[in-house]
């Protein structure tokens, strides 16, 4: 676990995932070993179908590996029952998706409250919105917000429970560079102020520059790990 | 098969749950339609065939006594096709090992064992032979109930003397399809029978040589019944004629007519409710389907399919469900029709009663289902036809939510975020939410309005048997007696109280409205009989003037304070104007009442006792019945308890079958509506539900979003359903009322409660079934798709 002052958040060993659809088998993960430190920003890069999302879903407890082991702070996730996995997500994980997945019938604040309603030590919903610069838009419905604003609501919703881990699947994929940077800044702020571990999938190689480490995926495996001695600010990223 | 039709089949298969749920509601419409129309047709056809084959008369008359020669005079009246005179005589039967009072109505047949009108169909044995004094044919129901058949004999007290009657046959006649003893409310085949006896034998037994007391006649086509009746009455007047009447006043015919009218009322109320709900269901399901298939529609149009082709494609979806429903419903309708026909065969005595279905009924049912489904599909079809391909292929605009009245209410109530999701979704789809609530409300209304008929019969039972009749026995006499007979009855050990009553046949007229009835009276200080108002209150007999039942007052268009022309039929034929003193809201029959003194003024005779009401010590019942057997003046004894038991038997015999059908049919609506709403809700919200799961909501918490919305709609539906039920029940009660009886409208809280419980269980069980899908929600797949 902790070694040399660095605490391990996730540790995975030979993770495999096979999807069987009809008569074809798709090997989404072909033996992934993994060690993610607490408080790290890790970017997952790689072509479509290389296994990034599958890994993120398994880490987030949305899916289970076909084989292999994955532990979170020493707790083996593959052994958890469905309800325990839900509880694990509830307590530890914040998700951010490419298409925001806000509830259209709830205002920005209420979308955040969805999470603060059930979290143990959440921050105030408005405070979370202020953290992403949307304090003024709290009473707006998703349909009244721009894409970037919606994604920042999603970020606020994810960080409001002060999660140990933020899992972001192409959070800027549908955004232009200016709004994309604002979303990344919000993520970075959570990482710095709350000590949240951030795992971020992207197709945008430039984003890798803000990460502590970049995992390069290819054909269901981590092909290469890139250590970043001096991560840059999101605003400096070349889009 | 064309590709589009292949898509249709796959869509149907994919949406089979919803398609079947709609089909079940639509099938209920078809089934109830086929059932009521089919049974109505079967009963009508059977009756008409029976009437024709056995020459059921058109006009009937009875009189004290008339020479047989009068038949020729009647037959000569213009418009009369055939007339026949006969003797009808009540007799008391004596079964040696039982003192249960049994009565028979003996009809004469000619010396060849025949009658020209109302002919007897033999089921067993033969007709009485000429010159054989004691030979009788007995009606089948009585024979069955008392285990009698050819070769058996019974002792009868006819017109004051005992005679042994040998049963030579068992038969049926069209004028006794339904038979009931005078004064009884329900048929009792054990205690009342119809006999047929040779004319000469009956003439001898009743001292009516070459005389008759009953007449039946048929009319020529196009003849005026009213004119003939007037002629008949004037001829019979000197012979104590009590007024001729047509089929509509003939007891057996009227009861059957009443049944047909109820079937007709059922056809007009129940299938339309199901059709309405089906139309709504098709509307919401197809509407949702077209919204989800928007892109496909755009694509098809881009390929060159015309709007009409696409419209027809969706119409076919609805019609396919209707076809399935027609097949299911017709099958169920036939099955229930057969069961109902068998039930009728127990009440109504037909020599044959076939359940048969004509193709027109099926065609009618199919047209109704197709029409309802097509109508429901119309709005969806139109939107599919109008959708421009370019618009269709771009994603639909996001649903716009805003804080409306409902929302402000939600904020006030301090809803959680989940609470807001539920309330705002309802407000976002007001039409569909309204249909869901209205559908559940209709199912509750239908269940309540059918279940409350049990309350109605119980109220009628209570009013008729416990409040209006406090006597244990009603004793009828062979002819009106003077007060001595009451003293004689008082002498019987165990008799506690005796009261005399009488009924005088009268014709009441108001302008050109005329009704025949019996004007009934009770002793001034009567405690055994009462006239009970629908509200349960007792209405005293008026000191002067007459009291009419609501039914009769309505028929004559009279209200309290009006004058009515009273004409005594038979006897002294007194005629006078009398004031209508009061109206009593009774359930049974069109009746008229007057105080004893008033009736004496009309009848002006010395024999004021027509029958006696007796209260007894229950322990002495057997001895009293034996004592009554030895009193030749006693014609019959109606025991209240026996009638009550019989009535309850009839109600209880059918109660479970009826309840099963009521519950099944009403639940079909609730299940169909809730299932479809829940499935649509689930498909619409799958994305949101998956999001909640990802956010760390447990499955049970997520299910609340689904169940909460449905529960809210069902809760809203309950009071609406109660109002609809109340209204439907009122309507059906009035539709089911006839000249014979008026159903009380007396719904109880228990019936409301039971109906609500059944519908809540059906609705919530269905919703829970759909909510189980939350368990299988694939979070990853749902979230990958853009909503």
C-alpha cells in the first residue's frame, strides 16, 4: 500500500475483460497491471476500442473484470456484491462522462443535490457549483445551459461528495477548447484542493501534459507509461 | 415479405409485453361485447322460436267465471286471430312426509291433452287422457326440485276438496318460462309448481262445468292490442274480468324482457369503457414508439418511403394488436356466453337453450377493436406522416423543463431531488400522466360500479325482508274472507300476532296513462308490515287517498297531491277519483297502497281479508304448518325465512363467479394501463436511472423514481375513480331498473374500500414487475448511448 510516503489508491493485476456478444468474443482487456497513487492525475490515452473505457468502468464498479484482481485501498473490488459496489461508488467515486448525463428535469443545483443527498460528508451543493464557476447558474435547468456549463455541473456533481476518485470519460470530447479548459481547470482544482485522484480518458494527446502520468493503451493492454516530471496548467495545453 | 412488414413483426415481438397488455384490455371489450350481444341474441332467438313453436299468446285475461261460450265472442273481435279459454286454479299440495307448504297452479288442457295457445312441450311421459280424472303433467323445474316424475302421485287440495293427482308427464310451456308464486320475490321451484290437467277433470274439481276463468288470445298481424284489450274488457266485465293485458305485463315475459334489457344495458356501458382505455393505450404506446423511432422514420423517408406508407406501417402495428384482441376476446366471450347461458337455463325454463353466435357479432366486435385501435393510432400516425426527414434524423430537442405551479408546490413541500424528478416528469407529460391516472380511475370505477350491485341486492334484501316484512308467514286464502279467519288463525298454538291484508286489482289512470296493479292495504295499527322508503324510513299509510310507489308514480306521471282515477277490476267495479297522498321510494314493483278504510270504500264488500300476516314462535313452526294444512280455506303459506334463504342462495351461487369476472376485467384495465405507462416511463428514464445508479444510488432507491411516479398517479386516480364509479353505478342502476323492480343505489364504504384495494394491488404489482427491470439495467450500455 503505502510505500515511500505515496499511498496506493488502486492496484490491479492481470485484469482481463471479455465481452461475448452472440458468437463473437471481444477481448477488451488483455491483462492489465496497474498501480494508481492517491492524489495522482492519470490520463488514459489510446485509440477507440483499446480498453480505456472498459478499465475505467471496472475501476468505477460499473463493470466487473472477467479475470484478474483490482483493489481500492486494499479492498478487493471483484469480491464485492452488487449492493456493495453501489456503496463503493456512492462513497468513493465521482463520474464525469462525455455527454454530461445530467437529469434534464432537475436544475443545476438539484443535479448536484442528487449526490449530496446520499453522500456522507458532502460539501454544499452551491459551494460545489461555485467551485466550477457556476454559482450564478444554480437555478438553471440543463436545457438552459451551454455544453460547457452542463459539463461543469457534471463536474460539480462529481466533486460535491468529496470523492476519493474522479473518473472522467472524455469529459471534454464534446466541448470547444475554451470550455474544455475550464472543465479541466475544475478537475485540477478538485485534485489540488480535495486531494482527489483523477483518472481521465481522452483522445486529445495534449491533455496528457497536465497529468502526473499518461497510460498509453493499445489492444487492451497498457503499451507504455509516460511519467510527467512537471505537469502544466490546463490553460497552457495546446488544444 | 416486405422489409417494412418484417420490421412490424419484430417490433411487435420486441414490444410483446406492451402489445399483450393493450390486447388484454381490448380483448375485455371484445369479450364483454361478444358475451352480452351473443347471449342477448341467443336468449331472444330461443325465446322467439319457443314462443312461435308453442303459440305464446299476445293478450291474456282472467275473470271470476265466464261461460265457455264467451271464447267464441272473443274470437270474433276484429284483430283477434285465435282465442282460447281455460281454467287456472291454485291448489295446495300435501306431501305426507313434509309440512313445507307447497302450491301449484293448475291449468286446464283440452280433452286431447292439447292447448292451442301456450302449448305444453312434453319432456317426459304423456299428456292427460280424456276421462282420466286425476292425471296431471307437472312442470320440469318443480319435478326436478321435488324428484317427481311420471308414475308418482301427489295429494292436492283443490277448491276445498282433496284429490289424488297422478303425474303422467313432465313438461314446459312458454307462459311459464319464469314462474313465481304470488307474493314471492324469488322463484322457489320446490314450493311452487305449474300443473296441467284435463279440462273436464279440472272443471269438475273446481265446479266450473263449461266455464272458464282465464283467456289467452293471439292477434292478427297489424291488429291494435289496445283496441282488442278494450273490447275484451267490455265483454268480460259482467264476468268479473280483471282487465286484459298484453305480453309486456305478463310476468314470465316481463322477467325475461328485464333480463334482456339488463344485457343490453351491459353492452352499452362495459365494452365502451374498455374501448376508451384501449384507444388511450394505443395512443400513448404508439406515440412513444414513434418518438423513439424518429431517426428510423427520417431514414425511411430519405430512402423514398412516402408518408402514407410509414403511416400505414404504424397503423398496422395497432391493428395487429386489435386482431389479436378480437381473437382472444371472442374466444373468452364465447366461453363466458356458454357459461351464462347455462346459468340462464337454471332460472328460465326453456325446452332448448342454445348458445349460438352469428358472424355479425364477431364482425361487430372486430370492427370495434379495429376502430378503437385505429383511433388511438391516428395521432401518432399523423406525426409520423408529417415528420420531415431532415428534422427526423437530427436528434430531438432536449425536453424543456421549467418551474411551474407543480414545481413551486414541490419546493414548498421540500422535496428531495428524486421527488422533483418524479413531480416534474408528470408535469412534463401531462397528457400521458392524465391518461394513466384516468385509466386506473376507470378500472376502479368499473370495479366499483359492478361490485356495488352486491350492495344493491343486500339493501334490497334488507329493505324487503327485514324492514318491510316483519311477519314470519304470509297466508293466502282460496278467496277473500271476513275477519273470522284471522281469529281462527290466532287460535293456533304458537301464533303470536295475526294481521289481515288485502289487495284489490285496480286500474289507475292519469290522462292517457294507465297501469294495472293491486291496491294493497294493511291494518291501521299494523306492526308486521311497513312501507320502507329507499332512505330506509317508514312511510305510513295515508289516512285518505292512496300511496304510490315511485315506480308507479313515474309510470303514471303523478306526484303527491295529484288526483288519480281508480277503477276496480272485477267485483263492484267501483270507479272514483282519489288523491295521491304520498309516494314511497320502493325497490320492488309498481305498487299502490291505501288504508284499510279507503280500500273498503272502493271494494265495498264483506270479505276484507285477502291474506294474513302472521308472526309466530319459531319453535311452533312445524305445528302451525300442520294446523294450516288442515284449514281448507288456506291456499298457500309463504315463509319469509325460506324466501330469504332462497334469495341468498341465488345471490351466493353467483357471487364468486361474478366477483371473479368483475375483478379480472377491471384489473385488466389497471394492469394494461400501468404496465404500458411503466414500460414507457422505464424506457424514457433508463438513461436517468442508469445515471443515478452510477452516482451511487442503490437499485431500490432508483426504483423509487419509477414507482413513485406511478404511485402518485395511482393515488390521484383513486378519488377520481371513486367519483367515476359512483357515477357509473348510478347510471347502471337506473339502466337496470325496470317495471318489476328498481335496484337501490346504496354503495357501501366497504365496497369502495375493496375496489380500491384490488386496483391498488393490481396497479402496484404491475408497476413493481416493471421496476424489476432496474435490476437488469446495464449502466455502461445505457450511458454510452446519447439520450
